C-alpha cells in the first residue's frame, strides 16, 4: 500500500475513534450511561417482535374459530359500511353549494311585502336591483340577474329536432360567471355571454345534440311558434353541475339578445328575475339588509316620495338549500331535520355495532380463559395480555373498516343510487368522510379491546386453571346490562320511528287530495307550437273514445302559482283575501274532478265569464262569509270587474308541509295562457288512449318528441321530495335490527358462557331444557322491558316534533308502539331460544367434570 492511501486510512480511523469518544462524553455529560442508545434500540426491536407476535396470534385465533370470526366481520362490515354510506349522504346534503368559489361572499336577494295581514315572500325580485346595488352600495362587487326560461325549447341541429323542457335554463346577464363561477368544460367565462344570441350549453345536451363536447363556435336554432328560427352561437360548454347545487340548469342564453332585457333593468322593470350578488368581503346578513333596504327606500318610491313597501332580504348562498321557502324558487329545496335524523340513525347503527362487537368479543375471550390463565402462569403480565387483546381487537376492527369502506362505495354507486338516493356519490370523493369512518373503526377497536381487557386480563390465574372463575351475573344495572338496555332502547326507538315514517308516507299517498290523479297526463306547449295549433290538437282528441276530457291552465298543476289578491264589498265593509292565483280553462275542473261546493264552473257560453273567478275554501274562510258566489271585486282588471262564480273544494297542489293557501282561479282567456294541457284518459283503456294521443301529437308537433308528464308520477315525486330521506331511514332501521340481532347472538353466548356451570348443576338436579330456556328468556325479557319503557317516551317526544313539520300529518297511536315491542321481543326470544337450546342440550358431565 502506498504511503498516501495508508495515511488516509489511518486518519479516517482516528477520526471515527474521536467521534465515538465525543459521543460518549456528550452522553455522559447529559447523564446517560454508556450503551443507552443500544438499549433503546433493543427495546424497540423487542416491541416490534412482540407486536408481530400479537398479529400472528390474532390471525391464528380468528382462523381457529371461524363462526365467531364470521360474526365479527359481518357485524362490523354491516355497521361501519352503513355508517359510511349515511355519512357520505349527510356530507353531500350539508355541503350544498360549498363547491362554489368565494361562496362565503355570494348572496341572493329575495322580495318580501305585505298584502293586508299576509306577508308575501318571493324568491324573485326587481330586475333593476343589480343596477341599484352596484351604484349605491360600494360593498357589493358584482350583481347579476337571470330569468327562468318558462317554455320548453325546440332545438334544431342539422334538421334534427330536440326538446329542452321548461325551467331547464336561464336568460342572464353577461357577468353571470363573475358571481356564479360554475366550471366550464370549454369556452371562456369572461366572454361567453357578452354578445347577443350567445348560448352556454350543458355537457349533457352537447353530447345529446352533437355526440361530443368540443362544440364552441357551433350554431343551433330554436324554433318559434311562427315556425321562424332564432340562431344561437355556442360560446361555452358547462361541466356537469354537481348534484349538491341548488341551481340545476342546462342552458344559459345571453339576456341582451332581447330588447326587453334592458327595459327590465329600469326602476319599473317588475319582479320576474332572480338576483345574486357578490360582496368584496363576507358580511353578516343584518348589515347587508340594512344597506340594501336603505338604498331601496330612496330609489323605489311612490309618486309622493314614500317607499313602495318592498323589502329585499339577502340570503347566504350556502344557506339557500335548506331555507328555500319562498314562491318561485329556482331550484330544489332540502329538509334539514330529515338530514339530521338520517345522521342520527347512522350514529345509532355504529353505536349498536360497537356495543355488540364488544360483547361478542368478550364472549369469545371468556371461552379462552384457560389460555389467559396459562399465559399468566408462564409470566405474562396483565398489561401484556391487555395489549395483546387490544391489538387483536384493533386489527379486526381496522380490517373490517377497510372492507366496509369498499363495500359502502360499491353500494353507493349501485343499490343506493338506484333505489334510495339518486346522486352520483363516492365515499372516496369525500376525504373527510373516509377519515371519519377510519377513525370511527379504530375507536370501535380500541374501546372494544379495552372493554374486553377489563373483563378478562385481570382474572386470577389459579382460579381460571382450577375452573373456579366467577360466573355470577352481577347487578341488574351493571355495566354489561346497561349496555344491553341502551342498545335495545336505540333499536326500539328506530323501529317505532320507521313505522311512523311509513305511516306518514302512506297517509300522504292515500289522503283525499281533492282531485283525480290516475290516467292524467300534462303536455307543456313547446316553443314551436302556437296556442291555436295546440287547440286544434285538443279538439282532435274529442273524437277519441279513450280520451275523457281536457283543459288548459297557465302554471303547472303541482307547484308554486303566482301571488293573488281579491277585495269585495259586504255590508259596507271591504273584505280581502291574499293567496295564490292561477289561470284555468273550463275543462280543468271536470278533467281533474275538482269539486264545486258552491256556485258553478266557468262557461264559454256566458260572455261575462271572461271576468269570472273561482276561489277555494281556504279563500272563502279568509273572507269570513257563508256565501260568496255572485260577489264582485272592488276594482277592475284590464277594464273588467271580476266576479266570483264558484267555490272549489280545497285541493293539495303544494307540499304537505304547508297549509293549503287561499287560491284565486281566473278563467283562462287563451293565447299565452294556453301553456299546460291536461288530458284525462279512460282508466279502462289508458294504454290505447296514450297511443292515440301520441299519434295525434305527431301529426301537429313538427318532429317534437312526445313527452307527456303523468300527474301520478309528478305527485309521487312531490311526496318523495319532502320525505325523500324517509325511505333511507326506514331501510337503515332494518339494517340496525340486523346489527342488533347479530349482537344478540353474542349476548346470549356471553350469558350462556357465564352460566354454563349453573345450567349443568340445574340439569343434574332435574331441571328440564324448557325451564333453563325460560330462565334465560326471563333474564333477557327484563332487559327488553326496561329498554321499551325508556324508549317509549323518547319516541313519543321525537316523533311528535317531526310530525309538527307537516301541516297535514297522521297521528301517533298505540299500534306502532305495540308493533315495535312485539317485533323487538319476538326477535330477542328467537335469538335467545336458538342459542340457549344448544347450551341446554349439552351434557352436564362435560361442563362439571372440571370441578
């Protein structure tokens, strides 16, 4: 070796020795003994080996008792996957509109005003309001308006005709995306709506019309009723709007296409638009309302300078979904109470699963008492045995949690989407839910492991090995029995609530709603059909034996109508009624089988009926008169003095959560008001009638698809909308019962394991299998009775609060509570009898020989 490399090696060795010396001196100066790090590393290796042995032993124990392992997995996977699904849906509901950038700075304006003693609340407002906001309120950065497209649009693309239903799009300002920044798949949001005849189309309709989405620059045409066509240039394509957006639309048309759009922005522009605005920073609602109202009272004044009496309360963008209780809402509404109830059901399920898993696992651990005694004899400490049991419990719960998350995702995309909650959901798209479920699963494992350790790890080893382990049941209100009672209370409350949910839904479905729903269809007049042509179509149906009757109305039969008011003179007093209004032709009342309780129907043969009005019973009650037919208004409409000719029985055309409002029905004068055509088909020949109506439609509709709306379907949609989570709550009540039954098997095994020697002694002294069975059933019967007694007042209180949210609802009765008690007791007896009979039939010699 040459001198240079040798010197280099020697220097390296000296440097290493010096570093070791410095390290030892440093550790010594800090009070550490030599070899401290080595000892710590050794302990870490020992912990690693110990943990590895825990895992191996856990797998061996699970594999050894396949029956118990199957119950563990089934119980935890069902419970945790149910909790995961419900948590995902809950997150989806409460996160409505949270995807919108700067959502905390976005608000919408509403309109409130008084008509007599009634406060009228509109979701629509004055078209001039955005101009006023931007000019008078410096805190507002941008304000826009948009108007719902009320008629179905017939779209022509390469001589192919398509139909976009009404209320699927908006006419809007050019700055729409500056406030509501919905993402675009193609196009520039800054310029998309700047030019007249510009259109933004949804991804769904782009694929339907062109079989592709890159269609910016393409032209489509809207066919009008006079057969002329208006061309629109596609300037952008919307990404699919998230299902948790309260605004759902497929088309945006630049408002400046029409000259009336500018007129709408004047102070006298009327109240037909929705107004949303964005502030420079987030403000509290009270501050915004004060500033908007102060500006409005100066701008919107009567001829004498006084304010017109309108207020324009703001709503936070994030709050609209659960607080959309105004007339003319632009989107679907939610039910916050139902959402919280659903989440409570999910928590109940995972709590029941956790309790039952703990008892199942404890039951299994008692069966392994000898193993624990041997380990203690060989030197294992209480803490080592506890750690092993805890590791085994956590391994099992975490494994089941991972499987449950995958199961939940599959179910969300298939069964849940198809039958329970129609939305494209995935648990993996909400990381918060995944974390919550993982933490919940780990908590279940830790709590169960600690519970098992507290029950088994501190047994006396000599008593275990000599077969003298204590098996007394303990106090009736001991920890185990309280857990059993608690889970039965939760299960009983859920069963009763589920019965009441189903009872309310059936009540709504079977209630006399005041009109006929079967064999009724509605056809909305598309943009390329004139009222006159639609009348030709209607008259052609009169010769069809399978068509009973037909009639026109302005607004869709189910939903919000316009605001309305009447005033009449009676014995020197002016009586007023405020409510909603609609235009209907004479054919609507017989078509829907509405009942006239006073006066008569409209008649085309009576000239004065052009100014006739029919009111409902709610309006008559508000007037406070016994007879109203023949009473005239105190004012004129379009030069005529309207006169009340009849009173129709109250009928439900809106949510059952609201009382039927006073209704004023004006006679449909035709033209624009011929918008919805209701057709009654023969119930005996409805299929043939529908086929004949479609044939007649194809003769006049110029290629527009025949897409009738069935009234029964629309009604059920309205019912399910306000109780849409009821089906899911009922479904997961069944799941909770399954979880409780699985746990009950563990409870019985736990009890039988503790009392097996007692059963053996009883059999030796002549006890029959039947008497042993009665003994165990009596024990569980007391627990179930205690649970039912606790559950009844809780159920009564909670269900009563829920029913109060409906203006029309069923009533609680003893039958639901009797059903709940019978079902709970029946399931418990079935589970206990099955398990106990196996224990009672065992040979007492095998049980007692250890003595």
